[in-house]
């Protein structure tokens, strides 16, 4: 969103992003005493309480607000992309390179990397490995890195 001009001298205010009103977002907060969690609560930041409860009811993986999925994703992302580590030789100072490698690791992980907890049993009782893209129904096989690299990013009709 671009803020309106004020008519005053000086640098104009920078544009900023606004979350959609229908986005349900409620972070959890843990209260600790002597290193142990004694209370957990949440507050609605975007959306409504009803919208958050509806999103939780529709979820197939969790019925409570938690940050486990986001933290697991961030940990995997930092593990696969050394540019996101602080105090390392690979730390990103160039935004274009950082963004390119972030997309590379994201798509490589989702399409090329079978994840053990996502595996399923066949009718024969054998385990079938699946990537996150396969589990989401976006792909029917685990892609090789070569296949993924030569696949055109824009599909022409």
C-alpha cells in the first residue's frame, strides 16, 4: 500500500504491505517459570476469532495453535541453505543471490527430496517414498535434479 502524500517537505513515506482481512493469524505465546512452560495462550492478530477457529477445525494436522510447523520449516530451510546462517562464510549480502538460492532450495526440497514421515504403504505392504509435492498432489513422482532444472518455469500454450 502506498501512503498518501502529506504535502510536507522531506522524504515521502515508503510503501508497505497490508495483510488481507480474511487471513486468520493468531500466534501462540508461552509463559515460562524456571524454564518450564506454565501457561500457553494466543491472541488474534489478523482476521477474527471465528475465522481462526474455522481454520483450526478444517486443519487435518493440528487442532491447536502452535508454531511447530513454522519452526520445523525454518530449521530445515537453514540446514539446506547456508546463506541463512549467521556468522558463516556463506552469509548472504546480495539479495538477488539470496533470493535465488532460497527458491532453489525450496523447490528442490518440495519436488526432489523424499521425506520419511510422508511415506505411505502400498497394497503389497512396501513403503512408497513421497516428496512434499507428491503429498500435496502437485506431482506424481520424485523429480531428479536434472529433470527439475530443465523443466521450463513458464508453461507456453
